[in-house]
C-alpha cells in the first residue's frame, strides 16, 4: 500500500455508500483514509453550522440570513462569503455554551451513520481492510469566525464551541473503534487570519496569531487517543470559487501547521496544504521550515491551474524543500462551483467524462507523476 493519496473531504455524491463504492475500489490501494464525502449539509462545510447550531441559539441573535432563492423561498446556503449568516452575542452574555454535549454539532451523528456503512462494505470486501474511516471537522475559528463579525463576540463563543467539538470527538470514539478512525481538522479561516499579519510584513505577529488560532487543538486533541489517526487540512477557501485567496508564498501555511503540530499534545499523522498554479521556488521555500514531527505531508496539487510544466514541474520545485510527500486535491470536490479541468487525462474525447470520473482519473494519474518525479 503506497498511501500516496489523501481525499480531503467533500465529494458530490448523495450518500456515503455511493462515495465508498465509487472511490474505494479505484483509489483504495493508494489511500490510508476514506471520508464519507461530507454529504448532506456538510457539503457546504461550515454553513450547516450557521444554520442548525448558531441560528436559534438562545444566547445568539441572528443579524442576517443568506438571500432567498429566485422564488423568494428561504435558503440557508449562501451565494458567497458576502451572503453568509451573521450573528451577535446577546447583551449580558459573557460565554456562549452549547448543550447536548457530544451531539449538538451533528458530527457524531453523521460519523456513526456513515461508519455503519463503511463497516459493512469492508466486511463485503468493497473497502480494503487497511483503510480507516475519515471524519472531517472544521476547527473552532473556521467554524464560527465568518459568522460573527465582532471580535469580542467571537471570543465569547469560541471557548464553548471548542468544548462542543471536544465532546463530539469523545462521543464519536465511544461508537467507532479508534483503530478504524481518522479525524481530520479543516482550517481555512485560520489561514486567512494569519495572512492578515503576513500581508503587513509582520512575521512575528503572524506567528503569535498562528499559536492563538491553533490553541483549540490542545483541548480537542486531549479527547483523542493515540490509536486514532489525526490530521490537519489547511485551505485557501472555496466558497467564492477556488482559490478563495492567492497568497504570495506558503509561509502562512507553514506557520499554521507548525503551530497545530505543537498544540496537539500528541502524534499528528498527516497534514495537508494546497498549492496554486505557480511552480516558482520562492512560493515553496518556506516549506523547508515545516516542523512535522513525524507527520506525513500531503500536497494539494491535483488541480487544473498548472502552467506549461504541469504537475511534474511543480512537484520538482516542492521536492527541493520537502523531500517526501503524498498528493491530494487542494480542497474537497463537493463545493466546487465548476468542474475542474483535467490534469493528465486525454483531451481527445468527443465528450468530457463524468465529473467523478475526472476526479478518479486525475488522482490515479497524479500518483504516476509523483512516482516519476521521485525516481528522477
């Protein structure tokens, strides 16, 4: 088993069984972990949290809702970042807490339901025996920061939300065998907050901010036994189309991942970070300062932005600063507003292949490129 691939999360299929049956036979030998595709309202990443967790909380006031559809019917899915729910903490509330611990956020419920399908398909031989079931959860600031514009209000919600995530993880582990489980925490907002300092040339401020936004990992990871695989997915955002941001280099990602590995208080098994279309070595130079502490890195380079040198050119640049890594897409596929272009598939087809087929073919082809570059 090469474990050269990571599936970051969302996949545009309707049920976990569809995801497992589609991806396990084709890519399973190259994977260590297999997600359920983030089906349902998780397809829209954090927007389900705004709709079913923050909206209606007794200590939180809803300031604005996503726009109604063209027929004037309510719609909890935003048209872009500008259209997301907005909230404030009610007067007199110093700390927002979340009841029904272990179940309030919905991640435990979904994980248990998907794992039942995963377990049955593993028994049936559809899913390779070595694969772990991968659960993807946004870390605290990614869950709530876009929804709460007032920084003081945000800090009234963050501690209670961190505790709620830790409770979800602890409850999840009661129902899913730890040796069968991998938990990936997603970070897009944290990256953006760090980049605000880097854009001003304040590297020390960015380092301090990385530690601050990574701090929730300490409490949450205390609930995760060493037998559960742990990973982090750093992202540039997709709600307004990929990429949501294009930083000048990978410094923000390096600061964030280093802070997370330090804050975790336990082994980190894998980290993921995206790439853009550039093959410029200056973009990847900060990767030399990654402190992975034994974690396997997955580079989000399976995308359609590459220049004339293609994927291979970018991987050669990366290897100068990060000698060993696997591959992934830069983000999940389920939230992409447009079908990604092809990487290495034939351009002579009379009709473009199915979107899922493109994903499968591009991932398989990327593994071949990775191996060719490694042998060069």
